[in-house]
């Protein structure tokens, strides 16, 4: 360790607020300084205490500090003392998490930070004699060697001066600093258990569901009209199935505030207990996944019990990969000290985490901002990289732990994409959960929350894309790094000893690896960008590596460009690029550089059909040996059943699934797409699929690089959704607050007697039929059971709704001024929603300084380097904060109370006018294309409005900044929510008079 570190005990402290920078000097003097003054003082000031150093630096107009941080960031200490526990990354959020009383927090001035420090150090001191003491000592020494500024204070608190030798070394019989990072040695192993028997099919009654709901709510809970009725109607999804392929489907619209989460947890938990099976609860957003998991604490208050009965499932790329962690630790000595600090903090978290989830789990969302996002992506699992049983850490793997726990759980909380993929893979024995010779473990009961997004999820799950990035990814999966700095493991390394010395396996493997050279070679993006002769800046190839900063585990390096003579994939991609540039409706150069360009596949360029045929033949030469390899590997399971050990058997099963999922299925889809080149759709027929070409810059690419691809989507994506769910599902509950569009419900009763009832009945039926079409319920054999539960809220009393009619929507300056005015009128607590990221960023840059001056901190998705869940946590904690976001903030965000009292939508959320939408509105609108667009916009407005009121004591205002809003869209708002059109100034005055004012910090 270093000989000297800053001491936190007498360090100055700094916090930011609208009056300037609150300063507690090292002499105890309390000051308020301007940003300019504090920037000057920082040059000579001792190392100060701060909260969230990168955000604090940005407030000062400085670059975010790297690691080791030059300041004592209390969030870093919190991550060390309370690993696997999240907290809003503000002084107030930290104080609330540590149990500080509201009166003491006050305005969260600088004098609060020494108190927070002492509370955390007192908790840390209790670890001196805990089972973790040895690990913490070794970890602190390793952090000290890397220059972590808290190391001195932490070492003093843990009493390390009594243990360290004269040169700062630990005793030889104690855990050594380097070993503290090697968490894969100490994590628990999973053990196989007997397969779970298939569940029984006993029904449950409404009375049982209601009784369970009452137990979950407990005494003194807020009474919600309709919640018990919702629980009752949900029981129909758990009725025994009467015919194979014909699940019971319940379509239940539960208005905002009904309490549908506990309403379906109640019957689902009763069914799971009675029948010994799992119920999968699926959501569209991570926000709701986390909220549902938190609600299960009512069902299982004990952590250990809840861990056995409730599991949260995500895709592999969300989890810490221990093999990647090992390789990163082994190479850390040659990397900057910041990498070692990040790995040490990850090791601290890994020993405490519930499931190893890096994104949206118990790793704080601000961790990447402090320690480098690249260091997180560097240790995460990557698509197709897992070597399963060949991994030395297989039995400690977080993903494998989660999969096995899910098999025995009562409730599995997943997402729509994972559920659909697992159901599709299970049909072909390719699911992660499937085991050779094991009874089918596919769940039979499902709850789809956020059911209005089922079509969106299915659209992504069942589409296909033949693009440069996708093809290059497959090449990397097959051939590995090809001499570049990357951990990519080729297929030969993954198969390893499974094929060595077996000619019948080596032969197809070698043939496949040779054929894989037909896929885009390293440097393909550079060559593709140069085909149109435009003078673009030199690109920085990065298509094969995750985006990482300078502090990443594996820094960006220039790919070695492989000499390419005749690469059929690259030839095809160049022609796709030529066609889309020639035919797209490009409004300006900015559309090409930053946006997506699209064009129809047909009619083809003269050479495109021939290039597609050549590529199809090349892909066939790759697919066939891979298919042979998979079949012969699978045959080993039977041919050598008596001699194969369980580990080898597991590896073979995993590799067969991986070959089919990662390569063969994809190649078959690409070949089928290329076949469509020669078969243009008849002009008078309704197509099953939509094919188009898209050119855009993707997340993994640098400025100047673009990807081009051929895309295939189902015209109606709920068709494959229903097809894959029909067999495994015996019962499904599809629920949302916005299943139906009730736009055409008459507002005025007709004059003729009896006509009102008929008209309402007709329009209600039409709304339900549209909801069934959007969710895929109309594709199942039996009709869905329909239910509608009204919201318990009094919107006439609790809300006000305005359309501002004097804003020039084409002016970003006027739009920004409107947001500033409205946020200031509400005193913060405002959620600003946008349909375009560029407009969000433009407004943020213009209003952030003015709002800060007013004491209203502004946070923004796509601007602040924190995940959405952390931004919402801050927004929920800081009552006067404002938050800007896009689609993800419109759905699944639950912020009850005064923290959210204003929602401002910048424009009508019309569907994006792309080729996919054009074809669907033509063929799925029933001839009413305008009505098709209107329904989408109304449902999005309903979702946005639904963020506003979350309890019966809430009050809120909804503002739409689009004077062009047609009146036919106003039925999106609930009964009682009167919509008024007025100018910005009048709207601001109405907000000030309606909303309760609270003092600002």
C-alpha cells in the first residue's frame, strides 16, 4: 500500500445546490461559493468528500474524474460497505438509505457528508471480527496498492495497522491481496437435484385468490376498488386445459391504480403451491421486473425463503461471467490502476450479490459511471461466448444457478423476449432449461403484464436480420478473434477435446470453419463505408468489440484488415448499401450520417439477385457441415451413453443447443431471406413477411461507420407468438392498463330510445376485437375471457390536462422555453417525455442551467451516464428534480406521491413512418389507415397519462405541447380528465394554482 492516503475524518466536504456550492472546510468553516470560486479552491484544497464525483464534476464544468478518483466519493465507500445494495446517488438519497432523519437531512448541505461518512465507517468497523474480515483486509490492501483514496481510512477502520508487516504486507497464512479478487474460488456451487415432476392441474377458486390477496395486503392497506375482482377473474387463466394447443386465455384490462401486480401474484402463488409448478410472470420493461420482484417481499418476507420461491430471469448478457472475470483479473497488472479498482469493487459485489445481475439487478446503476462502463461490459457474458461445461467455473456460474433455481421456483419473473425465445427453443429442444432425457421443464402457466407490448416484443423476437454486424458476429463466434485483441473464443476452442481424435467430428468442423470465411472479414465496415465514394472521416472499426472507454479492460485497437478477394457477404452488403442510398427519401446529409435510411427490397438492383444467389450457396456450404456436426455430436450421447461422464454429457448437450441456436437457425433464416430476392410479392396479395433494406449507425460502431442489412419481419408478429405459445401454455393471463382503445365510445347519447345501448355494445366489441388482435389472443382456438376493471381514481378532482396552443413546435428554442416554464411552474417533480432523442438532448442543454438556478435539478435519459432505474430512483428521492426521457420512461415507471406531479409530452406520439409501419397500416388496418395511426397514438398517450396518478392522494397535471393535436385523439384521456387548450402562460398559471407548493431545498 501507499504510505499516505487522504483522511476522511478531517476532510472538507462539498455539495452542489442552486445557490452554488456548499462547502465545509477542513477547519469547520461553512461557506457557499460559486462554481468559479470552488474550481479555483480545488487546486489547493485537501482531498474533499463528495457524493457521485462524475456528476459533481459535470456540475463544475469539469471532465469526469477517472480512477483513482482525486476526491473521496461517498458512493465508493457505500459500494464497499454495503455491496449489492442500491441507493439514489445524491446526498439526500444516501442519507435516507443510511436512516438519517428528515429533519437532519434538511437541505443536504456539505455538513451532512461527515455524518454519512461516520455512519458508514461505524458499520464497516463491525466487520472487524466478522467472517468477512480476512477478505476485506486483503481487498483493502489490493485497493491501496492501486491508489484507491479511501484505502487509508478503510484500513484504519478495519485495524489493518495491527496486521500488516513493516512493508505493508499481510501475514503469509492470511488471504493475500491478489486472491481477494479471485471470487470464483469461493462462490457457492450449484448441485443437481432430481428433475421436478410435472405440475398437477388442480384449479383454484376466486375465494382462494381473494384470501391470498387479503394476506398480501395486510392490515391498514389502501383499499383499491377492483383489485379483488381482478384477482378473481385471473383465476380463469389457471383452469385445467381441455384440449392440447388450446390454452385458457384471459384478457384483463386493469385501469391505473387497480393494483394488478398483487392481483395476479395472489392467484399465481396459490396455483404454484397447490400444483407444484412454476408460473412465469413476464414484463416488457426492466422497471416493472424490479417492481414485481419487490412486491413478492409481501409474499415471502424472509430473504432465504423468497430466494427459493421467486427467481428473476434475464438473458445471459446481463450477468457476470466468471471466466471473463478471471481473464480480466489475470491481465489487470498490465492495465491502468483504475481497472484494478473496478475489478476489486466488482469482487466485493460478486461475493454479496443475489444473482450476479449486472444490469438492473443489485449492482448499483451508478457503478459504471464511477468505475467505468467498459469494465462492466468486459466481465459480462457475451452472446454465444459461453463454453458451458468446459468452463472451470461452470458449477459456480450465476446464469446456471439462476436456471436451476427457476426450475424449482413458484414464480419466475422474466421478460417477453426471453419467454418467447424459450418457448420457441423448447419446441426444438434448444432451450437453456432443457436437458437430454429430462421431462419437459417448459412452464405451462404465464402472466403477461404490459400486454400492450406483446406485439412489439414478438416483432423483435421473430424477425430476422442479415446485416454486416450480425454476419460478422457469427464469423467471430465460429473463428474467434483471428489474431486481434479480444476474448472471442472460436468454435474449435469451445469444442476442444470433444472432437479431437474423432475424424467424423473433426471433418465437418474443419469444413465449417473454412466456409465461415465467406462471412464479413475483419475491417468489413471500413471497406463498406468506402464504397460510395463519399468523403467521410476515417472510421474506427469496432464491430467486434463492446464499446469501452480508455479505462476498459480491453482497449480499442485497430483491427487487422484481412485481404479480401471475393467475399460473397461483403459483395451482397455493398449492393444493399448502393440500393438504399439510391432509393431512400433522404432529406439531408444529417439523415445519412446519424439516422437510418430504408428502402423496399423490390425491385432489385440489376446485380443484387445474382449476388444473393452466390451468398445463399456460400451460406449453405456453412450450414450443412454445422448441421452434420450437431447431429453427430448428439449421436455421441446415445452411442457412448455408458462411458460419458456427466460433465462431458452436459457439454455436448450445451454445444448442440448452441450450434442450433447461434448458427444453424440463423443461417437457415438468412438462406430463406435470400430466396425472397427471386420472389417479389404479388401486388394484390397480403404478404406474410415484410422485407426491406436498412442502413444505419449501430450501437457498436464508431462515427463514420454504418451497418447495412436485409430485414425480414412478420406482417403480424402475434402469429408466431401464438404459434409458439399454443403448445406449452395451458393458461395465460394478458393484462395491461391500456389493452383497449376506446376512442369511438360515444360521448353524447343518441336521441332514439334503445340506440345508446346498441351503439355502446357495438363499439365495445370492436375495441375488444382490436385488443385481441394486438395481443395475439385471436389466434388461439378458444375465445379469450374478457375483463375490464376501472381505475379507482377521481381524475376530475386529481388531474388537470392541457394542450398548449401557442408554441412553435418546429423551434427547439421555443420547445425548451416551454419545458422550462412548466417545470418552474410546478416547482419540479416534472417528467418530460420525448419522441426523439435529438430533441430531448437539445431541450436538456438549453434548460438545465436555468432549472439549476431555480433549485430544480434536471436529469435525462441518454444524457446522464446512469441506467433508467437509477434515474427514476433519483427522481423519486429528490422531490424537486425533473427528468427527461423517451419510450422507456413512458412505460413501467411507478413514482407515487408528490415526486411526480407534472407530465409534459413534447408532441403527439405518432407511429414512426417507416416501411414496416406503412405495410402494416395497409394490410392490418381494415382499410382505415388513419384510424390505425390514431389508435397507436391514443394508446401511447394513455400510457404517458398513466404515469401521473399512482395513488388516491396524488394530484398531477398532464401537458401536451402540440397545438396540432386533433380532437379525435382526446378520448385517450380517462373520463373526468377534461382537456383544455390554452397558451403557455395561462397553462403555467393554472399549474401553479392547482398543484400544492412545497419548500425547495
